[in-house]
C-alpha cells in the first residue's frame, strides 16, 4: 500500500509541476487573460469565473485525494513498523510518569495528615 501511495504522490507532484509550467506557456496566456478579465468584470466574485479557472491548475478531486492519502500514510507506516517492544516501552514510560505523580500525591497527603513517615 505504501508503494502505491508513493507512486500516486509522484504522479500528483509531476502533474502539479506540469500545470505550473503550462500556466507560463504562451498558449495558456489567453485562458489566463479570460479568467482575469472575468474577475475584473464580476467585481472579484470568484464563483462567477469558475469555468475559466478550471484550466489553471489541478482538479479539486486530485488535490483532495492527495490530502487524504497524506493523512493516512502515517497510519499505514505505523501499522507496518510497530513492534511489541515499542508498545511495552510506551507502557513502561507512561507508568513511570504515573508512578512519579502517585508518589508525589502520597507524600503531600502524608504531610497534610500530620504523619511524618514518608
């Protein structure tokens, strides 16, 4: 699954690079000018110019899919690389913090009760 996601990300980034470079080409300048003119004539209302903006970059579905896959790749990597010893170490670490807090509470409780033995 990680390999599939890596290939997908590579494809998306190559497409993004090509889209940026294509916007700089003279053949796209007419479409960019149409979009800019639409924005000026509509008073900056971008919703009225969406039909002209579709040629400017990547599709919304492609970008949304890559955001979701970016979020999930961490979970997949964790699932592939987790070991039992890591879980045991995390458990021991969190228990160490809990033990320290418990001992501090016992000490402060013993002082409040007037017992001097700690």
